[in-house]
C-alpha cells in the first residue's frame, strides 16, 4: 500500500468515525476525478454505499457521462442510482442552479438518517473561500464549506459529509494514477468565463507559488466559523430578549425592543431568525432594505420579502412568515364541502381540522366576501367581521384567508377564533403547514 493510499484511507475512516451515518450511506458520484477516487477508497475500505449520479442535462455529453458512471460502478459491484434534474438558470446562474437542483435531488432520494458523501477537497475549499471573499461574503460565508452538515428538512436527520476536505487535489491525482482510475474530464472546467475556473487557472497558481494557500485558507475559514458561531449565539440571545414567540403563521418578536438594538445587531438577529426557520440567507442589500422599511411610520403596512420569507409588522410585533401565495378565485373553488371529521386542505398551505368537541356533519367552508357580520357566542350583538377580526388580533395579511364554517347557510365558526351561538362549544383547528 502506498503512502498516499494509507493517508487517504485513514482520512476517510476518521471522518466516518467522527460523523457516522444512522442510516444508509450514499456517494455523490459525478464521474470526475474527485468522486472517482472517493468511490474507489470506499470500496477499498470495504464500506457499503450506493453511488448516486445526478444527470443535469446541461452538456451534450451528459448521457455518455451517466453511462460511464454506471459502467464504473458495475465493475466495482457498487449499487448505482441515477436521477435526472431540471436546472433553473434564473437561480443565481447555471452553477448555482445546478447546485440547488443537485442538493434537492440528494435530499429527495435519501431517507431519514441517511448520509451522502461528497468528494470536495482542500483546493475546492480554497476556491470557495476566494470566490465568497470576492463576492463580499460575511463571516458565515467565509467559513467555507462545512465538513459535515444537515441536508433537507431539519427534523429528518439527513446529513452531508465531505471526508476529503483536508487533502489536496494533488494527492487525489497521485492516488488515481497509482490505481489507473478512469474518470470524466468536463470540458466546461477549462472555460474561464466561469468565476471558479478563472480563479483556479489564473489566480490560485500565483498565490500558491508564494504561500501555503490551502493551509492558510483552512485556518482563516476555521477562524470565520468560530466568529460565525459567536454571532449565532448573540442572535439567539437577542431573539430571546425580543420575546421570540411561535405564531400560527411564522413567528414574531417585540418591535420596540428590536428597534433599540444597533444596526449590526438588528441584521445579525434577522440572519439568525431566518436560519432558525431554515431559510436561505438574503443578500446584504436586502437586509439593508428591510431595516429601512421597518423604520417607516408606525401606521405603514410593511412587507419586506427576504427570499422565501417575508417581514411584516403588526401591533408592535415584527413577524417573519412564509410568503403568501396569491389566492385565486376560480369558479367551483370558492366553497368547499367538509364532513367535520377529516382534515380539509385549503388553498395556500392551510388546513382545517375538527377540535375534540366538533361534531361530524355537512359543512360549507369559504373565505370572506367582505361585508359579513357575525356574533360570537359570548356577545349580545353582531358586528362586522372586519371589526371582529381586528379585535381578535388576527394579522391583516391573514384576514382574507380565515375560513368561515357554515351549515345550512348559518355561520358556525370563524377559523379558530370564535364560534357563534349556533356552533359547537369550540372552534375547529386552523393550521398552516410550513
């Protein structure tokens, strides 16, 4: 066994011991040098896994690459799975769109507790650090690629591991030569129109001739991750100080306390809040826009979009919610039948379920038409539904989505807010599935 083989195998085993998979082990196998080396190392270490190839369809050679990967996996008796994906070029360009499509496919294929291995190495980490630096990233971005992190929904326990992040491409090339590996050379990797390729061929060699670049970048990235961890702790403390509370739709904090924070802490809190909801980080310009709009006059209707989330303001509370899709008034869909026993799916991700005392029956469910009146059971007089929704503290952005439950033309309940004299003892359960 050569020294480089011994070193790579020990690196792989150490990484897997440190972050063991609770379920099945996968390999993200593109057919390139890096993933070809990692596949052979896994076989040599006698570690069971399944090779997963993502067919992006971006190259005329994509079908040939898939065939190559399947052939190589078969030679090594490695289980092989291929998935075709559609790349959205509008999501940050081809590279970013392909990456998002790839990671979405990984998460879709994996089961709870599964782990996928990716073959990025130290040179990739250096390029990522420099790219993010040149794009003006903050400390979190400059922390580079994490060796281990979750993937997909937080509660599913799926994870991603990069066991070779501490080794160089030169070591992988040496191993590939000794073992006479066959791999794919993607011709797009030489196109310097792509930022990463430009850095790799035009910038990094010059830097590396003067400094031990990978080692310096690895140290800087570690320092940045440490700083990012401290900022995450501060964001958590500030969220608690601001009275973070879970809402039926999103979550909210105390706006006056938030406003008393310094501008950097406001932005840091927003980043931590978004991260806690599993949202993508917005660009710095979008955060600045959010801060400026939140300082608008108190009676202004504020709605700031931050990726897939939105910041809204109501009654001295700042809300972070999912985006609200536009409701469509389509004939035949303005009213829904409900039997009072099953969960009824409503437009926009909402559901209506029976409360414990809710009886089975034939109910009609619809949204507001405006102008309705209602009388909650505990009141002597009816009022406009508009005024009642205000009194019950339902945020304005949900008032057109609150379900009105009737039977034989008589209003029985308004969402989970109240029931009328004719209704059951308690209103049904109105829930948003985020």
